[in-house]
């Protein structure tokens, strides 16, 4: 079965990004497909490569990046939500005249249409948020 | 209705301005309208506060997005279900909400109200017939 | 010695206002801000419980947040006083401490 | 045709579980996760209302979230079934749709 | 007590793990302990869940920070007020909480319990005698 | 009177950063001093210079930066909370081996001790959060 997943809250602040990660790992292990995870609202903050969590804590961004590398899951960060919150890739930074970018490997910035498309093309949609 | 059309319900349960969920939900609805799906919006619990008339955000320095609801008809989003019990618990009635209308192309473009006040039981039935439920 | 309590949550969504009122002492003040202003609405399922506190505790509501949410000031519970940000500042100064109910 | 509802808020803090249960239909399932797992505790001020729903609606609780919070599984309301993440996935697959009560 | 010493109360009203407030509150308490102020912690509403014994976060992949509460005594943070009514509403009693102790330097370093279960009215009185209230 | 302020939630996501800003402006206009504002929890996200809010919305970071420039208010971002969430200044980026930084002008990163110090040295403490 194809399952689409939405993450709506920021990492560390809320358990949503952890719950979603555990859920996706379990879904893949059970033989389901998770073609895409969409990051919206504060969920876009998961994608920053600049976070430095304490060494005895999990690294949420690295967990997701590794998952994408292993399973080819498409990690999409909503561009509108990301712009408000200061998450940019190199292209966006250039376009907006910003002097730095901060998106981690495995994540890509795209439009809300990717959320709707995911909902249309999957059999189930599961949302994690606050 | 073609097989590619799914029933989408956007569920709004949070008040406006205190948090961004209401505004960012509306942004999804506007983008989603381009996908020719069967779209409805549900307002229950504190979500009914999103639709009050006379919102004036000048003194808090935040953008007033409530006029956007009136544009939904132009995007062919014409069904805004509002739960009666949620209104009543909050001391509100349909008269406290802004007027939101659409032009019905199947009825000679007659102007009709988009807001439909429904009971909690009807709301539960509406939720149960969807393919996709997006929660905000 | 008295406390200014601030509440920024809708009482229809969370039990924060309830907990705040249960911990107020005579002479304290409660200021409802942000989504907390819904707690000042009259004619709701909760307004009797809020109104019962007015008197022993002074109840205030931030008018800019009331206006943003399209709530008419004449729909506020009797005994709730509207203040603007300047009034908020004055309340902070007049009370010995501020306790935020987050 | 049935729905899996997920609830991730403590029922002592917000009214989310209450609203979810009021909108469930017979044959639906409710899975409590994250801080929502407190809704499965027996002997609380709210447990009778939750227990009354067990039967018409199937109640589940995510055991990893129960363990994290130090709640003994034998303190769960009778009729609430514990599942792990794999069980969560199975519930998603078995129901026609998932509705998150955020 | 010198004039430079203020009474600080850290108010904990949220459950652990679902959100970060409990953990980041504890980080403030640990840093704050270096400032030689008069420090107390209050646990009420869902905050009482922070103190349950037997927390095991292995299966959610999140750090278990509950052992840190037992270290508070070493930082001379020795008063953890827990509201009885909050416990009761949640079906909990003091026996469900982890044991947290400190060594009383004024009593020949006798080991004493840091957790003090108080009534709602007592909690309100404790709040009312503080100089600074930090809410989490 | 000296008033200390804490901002505990992220910009745009929650009204806290706006409410705090309006409150501080009013306090200064009333003749009070606001020597410091401390950003904690997701409040640290206010300090990113990479955000690009829609043109018809307020720019929360720029509001705070302007306020600091006008009044000399010390805007302190908690280092521990900032590291978790990917907010870094140039020094921190170097120290952590990160290839970019994102703190805006007018904000500085420092320890939680600055929060305690503020609470000790001010007459009142007002917290905005969730």
C-alpha cells in the first residue's frame, strides 16, 4: 500500500517529527511504500543542516536524510512555509538575495501542490503535528 | 466523477491569529483548488472563530486574512461546513459569521451561500465519506 | 502583594484558564491575551464560571486581540475590563509579579 | 468503510480527545499516541467517559509512548488495546482513511 | 537572606516527551542553580507526569531525561512541590513518582525527600510569595 | 521600572513574538526600561536573517532588529536551544564545523545564565509563549 506522510511541527520542540520517523520506518519494514513525506508549518524546520543537538540525543535531520538515502523517499519541504521560517536551498537563497542557505541533503524545497499530489497518488495519508 | 477525483476535507479546529494553522490551511486550500478534486472545508471547535465578521488586526500588526475566505467561491470551493454545536458552545450564531457566497454554474450563476451550518452528527457523517482528510 | 496572571489559550481548547482561575488569590488580576481573549466572551458554555470569578479577581482582556478576532466589545462578560498594550504594561507595573499561564 | 482517528494531546490539557470521540462513528478506531496516551489511563477524572466509548469504537494506545511516560500497561482502561509502531501501520492500512486530531 | 537573593519558582504544567518544555525547563533549573537564588519547582496539571517512575524512552528514540531530576539535590535544588489535586485527577499518587532526595546540610546531611505533595490552595500560596515565576 | 521579557515560541507560527514586540514597544513608550529580551525554546527561530515572509506581512526579525538598534535592547538567543534548532552565528558555525550561519543583526547568542541574570536584575519578568 502507498502511504503519504505529513510532518507539521518542528524537530525537538514537538514529538511529531520523531513519531513520523518511527512510523515511516515501521511502514517500510512492513512492506508498504512511502513515496513522499511532506514537511509543512514548523515541520520545515526539520530540514536545516545547521542543527547541533547534544551528543547524547538523536539527530532528527540526519535520521531523515539517512532514511531518504536508503529508501529513496522524497522529502519535500513546503516553499511558502520555509520562506516564512528562514529555510532556503542554494537556488532560493540566490533568488531572494540571501547570503546563506541551510537545507540538508535529502530534502528538497517545492510547492504545496506536492502535498495535494501526494494525497491523490497514495492510498492513505497520515499527519503528524500539534 | 472520474476515478482520479478524490473527496478532500480540510478540517479547521483552531482559532485564527493565535497560531498560524488557520492561515496556512487556507494556503493549502487555494493551491489545492487547482487540482480539480472534490473539496469541502469543515469548521468545528475553535475553527468556527476563523469565520467571524469584522476581524480587524491593525492593532496587533498581523495580516488580516479573513477576506480570503470570501474569494474561495472564485476557486470553486463552495462548501464550508460549520458545526452548530461548536457555534453554540461559543455563544455564536450564523449571524456572527461573515457572508461567503459562490455563483452556482448549474443554476444560471445564482449567488448562493457557501457556509452550511450542520449538526455534530452531520459533521461526523461528512467526515466519514471522505477520501482524504487534512487537519489543521 | 498581588499577581498579574496572563492567559493566552482559548478556554474551549485547553484547560489553562480554568487552572489559572483555580490558583488566583483575592486581589490578583487575570489578563486574557491572544487566543485567551475568547475566555472573556459572554453567553458561552464557560462564561458563567469565568463571571463567577469577577470581583475577587479583576479580569482584563487585551482589546487589540479582541478586535483582531472580530469579537464585539459589548459581548464581553460584565466586569471584564478592556486594556490596550499600554494598559498591559501598566498592569505589569502595578502588580508585584507576572505569572504567564503558557 | 471506517476511519482510524489519531489523538496526540493529553485529555487533561486539551479537549481534543473529547471532540474526537464525539465525532467517531460505530466501527471506527481511535489510536492514542504521544501525549494522547494519557487518555488511556484508568482511574482518572476522565476515564469513565473514555471507557464508555470502548465497544462501539475500538480504542488503541501506542505502547512505545506508554513506556516512555512510565505508565504501567496494567493501568490502562479495560478494552484499550496496546499496539507498537507496526500495529499503528497495520491500523492505517486496515481503515479506509486516517484522521489526525491535531 | 541578602537583598540580591530572589525567590524563583519554576512552574511545570506540561507532560514530558510530547513537547520539549519539560526538558528545556530542567536545563534552565540546572544553569540557574549556579546563581545562588532561592529556588523551588512546582509541578501541577500535566506537569506531574514529568515525575513518574519507570520512564523508558528506548522505543521512541528520544532521550530519557527523568534521571536528571534525581541529580537536582546535588545542585541544592531541594524543593519540588507537587499538587495533590493534579495527581488525583490523573489517577496518580505519590507512590507513582520517582524518589528524589537531597542531603540536608543543616541536619547532619540527613537524606530527605525533595518532593512535597501540597494542596491546590497551598500551591497558590507558594506562587504568591515568589519574586520570579518562570513558566514552562 | 526595569522589565525583562522572554519569547518562547517561533515567529509566524505563534503570536507570542508579535505580542512580545507590541508589549516591549508600549513599555518603552511608557518610559520603562527593557534592557534585555531573551529568546528560548522555538523563540530562537525569531533570530534567523534568512526568513522571507510574504511582502504583505510584517517581518518579525526586522521588527526586533530595528527595535534593538533604536533602544539598545539586548536580544539574547539561548545557545542550547539555538544549537538544537539550527541557529548559529559565525563563531558558532566555525566552532561546530558548519558551512553557514544565519543569525540576524541585533541578536546575540549566549547562555541560559543571561535569562537568570535578567530575572535577577529587572523588577518584572513577562513571558510570551505557548
